[in-house]
C-alpha cells in the first residue's frame, strides 16, 4: 500500500507538471510564487509519506497489523508525541554519528597496528 501511495503521489506530480502553464506563459512574481508553492507542497507531502512509511513498516514488524492501520497508528503517535519523536530522532542521529566516528577510529587504529607490525615498516 505504501508503494502504491508513493506511485500515486508521483503520478499527481507528473500531471501537475504536464498540465501546469508553461514557463513562458507565467511572468515575474507569479512564476516565482508558483515554483515555491510547488516545491514546498511536494517536499512536505513527500516528507510526510516517507515519515509514515518508515514508521508504518516498523510498526508492521512489531505488531503484525496491516499497512493502513499501522500507518494511522504511527501518524497518530507522531502527532500526539511530537516532542518525544523529535528527541528520539535527534538521539538516533547522534548515535549514528558517534558510531561512524568510532568505526572510523577503530579501523584507523587497526590499520596502524597492522602496518606497524609488518616487517619492512617495523621500527
């Protein structure tokens, strides 16, 4: 169902681009406003779909419910506990950064130890 919604969204975006007035017909401020509106509208809807999709698939794995009910549950939870959702998102990003730094540091240390103990480079 999530893939269908994304395909439907892409189809509406395609229709908007095909049926919208051509760039030459729009002038000045109206052209700029239309571009900004289209960009903001599609970016917001795309973000909402991605947000609901990722949470819905996680909820499906945890509960075993269908996609639509899981998507509604996730959306209701994210709206109800928006502060908690923000804190968890920020913490997960911080952990991802720390883990990447840790893996990079351990790889560098392991490479240094290996190179230092190889016979031609041994001091």
